[in-house]
């Protein structure tokens, strides 16, 4: 199963007369949660700063993996000399 479409973003959503930060995919579908209502879910204990960190990590994951692979390849070439 493929993950939700990127990029993810932090949005404020209202649930049960309260507003919470949620993580939504590029289609606006909420990808985190514990409270179900409507088309998505919300996690009331999530702080916006935590949601921002998760979104940054997810959105840059592929690029980070590519950089690590290039580094490891370079390291292996260097070690063979």
C-alpha cells in the first residue's frame, strides 16, 4: 500500500467545537488521527510544532534517502582505493 500523496501539510480543523492541528495530504485528506468525524480524523493532543516537524520529515524523506545513498556509494568507492 502506498502512503498518502505528498506533499503533506498542517491544517487547522474544527471538531466537536474545538480546533486542532491535523496533517493532511495533498488532496486535503487527514492522515493522522484519533477522533473520527466527517471525512477525516483529528488528534487533539498534537501540538502544531509537532505536526510541522512530522510534515517536514515526511516531505523531505525521499530526498534525504537519495543523499544518503549517494554518500554511501561515494564512501564505498573511497574505501576501495
